């Protein structure tokens, strides 16, 4: 990272710290959070600091919840966790309790975090350590933390597990599930993400089969899922966010056991943006319009509907794939609120789509489900919609003269 970029990040971090201490929440899109921050700062229950060592010296319980990333080779990058633990160790006292909530590869707490903390000169037993994975989704953090699901807790010893259980029972209305140790707790969170990735990949592959068979995957899946052992997920133009595309590599690149299914799921899901662009290309070809030189409007850049997050968003890969095939790419995202240029697209909206040859929907924003498609169609050069999120009614669009296709809906 260049010096200038590092300085900008530091300045932003310090602004956030100052803002919190003034009762201002910098996080948007989380219902109730701003009110909680303002009230608890006002009551003297919440404060922010940029001095982690000093905070560790004062605090009795420390909760680590920082980003866990991948490097350029998709290997887990635990550098931020390691740095935080080193700072905590400098302020660690007997009787302190360290909780690790960040999602990490199994054995991280035992093999990395604990040795760093014991570098303080204290041994486990003098202090406690537990892994208690966060189980939240963007846009519903407070609901998830306080009781949408039970809390998983696993300590490096029995006393740590008991302490974590007692703490989270005061927070989570759905209760606490103690597990054998920290490694089990780490695996629970990672495996939850792997389950979703693999099953989304299965849904995507079956949707592509339905495209070839000329049948509606939604009809097939809905009927199949009336059987209690069938839980086929929804297909789409790709998988994004900071969880599902990342967690498979916490296993793939850290264990010697076979991970063929996990690797295949990643290949399928990573390939969905290109597949969806291929659908658009085939629909345009029915009008004798080539993808090269076509003007395409991408609706949605964030990875999930109504959430302002673009990390690993398949929409970004859709933009890149369209440009590789020679299309001129415009983008509109009411949730992102600007900045589509950074992803290589030209800013647009649904009122400025003259001469647009086709629309590709990449995010399931609520606004997109209530669009006046009759009005939009009158502005377009060609009435083509490829629905990468299966959010529209095919028959309604086709009744307006659209050539409509979705993943799994030929």
C-alpha cells in the first residue's frame, strides 16, 4: 500500500473514532444502530479509542472482530488478527478474557492466537480465550446478535467456554450452544459458509441444465423442495460478499484432506457472471445484435439486494466480462449511490437509457421489483432483459414485448 493511501485510511479511522465519541455512527444500513451508539455514548457506556494497548490495559473482556482476508494466492491472511492480538498481549492482565469473533481457519485460536497472548508472560488459566463466531448478515446485525440464532462458543479450556457461555446468555435470546473447544467453534462458522457455497453451486449447475432442457428451474426447484429432504437453493449470476467466496479457501488452502467438492463449487460460482453475460449475448443475437458494441445497462452493483457492499460482488465480474466482449457498459445502483466508475462502468439511471440494447440485472434491490417496465421499454433501443437474480415475472415482461431470460429460465 502506498504511503498516501495509508495516510488516507489512518485519517478516516481517526475520524470514525472521533465521530463515535460524539455519538455519531459511521455505519449505514443497520436499523437501530445509530440510536444505540448515540444513547450509549451519552450514558457513558461506549467510547472509542485508537490506542488498543491502553484499551487492553483497562478492559476485562476484549472481543476481536476484525476483517479476515485472502492474499493474491487465495491463502488466508490473518495479519490483522495477529496484529490485534499482539497489541492485546501488551496490555493483558490476569483475569482478562479474550473472545475471538472473526471468522478464521480452524485451529487459528489454538495455534496462533493463544501463543501470541501467552507472549504476555501469562499462561492460559491466568486469562481466558474463546472463539465465539459472529453469525450476522449485513443489514440485520442487531437482530442477529440479539437472538436470530443461538450463539456458538468454544474455549481453549473449560473455564473459557463457561465464561463465554455466561456472557452471551445475557445478550442472545435464542441461547448459547457450547462446543468442545475453539477449533470446533471455528469449524462451525466456516462450514456454514461452505454449505451455502456448495449448495448454491449445485443450484446454479442445475439451472444451467434446465436452460439446456428448455424448462423453468424455478418450477422444478419449488416442486422438488416440497419434499422434506430437498433444499435446492436459488440460482443466480454469482456469489459475493466477504463470507461465502472467502471461507472455502480457509479449508482448501490449509488442510491436506481432499477438497475437490469445495474447489468445484468455487469454479461453478465464479463462472456464473460469464455464463449470465453469455445469456445476454445469445438473446441479443436473436435480434441480430452483437455483444461487441452493444450498449448494456447493468442494474445493481452491490453483491446483495439493498445492502451497500461491493466486496467480491459478481456484478463487478459481469462488468469486466461485458467489456471483454466489447460491450459499452452503463450501471445504475440506487443503494450504492454513485461510484460505479471505479468498477469501469458509466453512471446511468432508468431515465437515461436511450439507445440501450439490453439490461442485465445483477442485484436484487427492492426498487428493481417495482420498476415501470412499460415506460423503460419505450426508452430502450431493444427490449431485452436478462435477469441475473430471478426477481421479475417472465410472463409480465414478455407480455410487454420484452425478450426476457433469467438463469434457469429459458
